[in-house]
C-alpha cells in the first residue's frame, strides 16, 4: 500500500504521461495485477490507487524491446538465468494487452 | 523509448531485484525516480 501511495505522489509530481514502469517479477499473474493497478486502478479496491486510472506504460525487464537496448554482455551476466525461468512470451502478451488499454485511458483523458 | 521519461522500478526478490534493473537501465541512460524490491500488492 505504501508503494501505491508513492506512485500516486510521483504521478502528481511528474505527470503520469512522463512516467514509465519496469517490473522484475517472475510470475505472470503477479505482473498482470501490478500492471492493472498502475494502469486502471487497484483491482482489490483497498489501496490509494482505487479508482485512480493512471494509465502508466508498464514493461518487464525481460521483454524483447528492453532486452534489445541493453548491452549484450551486461544482459547475459545479469538476466540470462532469469530469462530461462520465465515464460517471457506469456509475459509480453499480457503486458501488451494492458498497454493497449492504457493507451485508450490516456486518449480519453486527453479528450476530456 | 526512455527519453524524457522518469522510470519507476519494481523489482522482486525471487525474480529480478530492483538494483539489478536499475543498473541495467542506467547503463542506457534511463532516469530512475523510484526503485523498490518486493511484492507490490
């Protein structure tokens, strides 16, 4: 809950359109819940982000688009093991869907 | 992709910890404003 409070403050300070989130969790379900919270609001209706649609863009450190930017030797040293343990395809599919929903939220907020 | 963006990092103890993500992103010039290693929800 403290994290939700901090994210809300950062969005107020910097503007949610200027923020991006990078995750490192290994389970797809956990990544989905976190990204939903940061995009559409707290699905458990218990934290400070309840009803707050920040529409943040959320990525995972193991997604190919991030991997492509990181120096290969550093990536191999730090992430190669984790990459073998995680279903990166499922992760990317899930996050892409949530990012599309986030774009819709951001478009709506621009129109309003 | 990270140009003009402030980056929030949520690492996980059993996955990729926050400091590792920060190191990797800083190597490509990302501006990190918050980093934590734990379970978010």
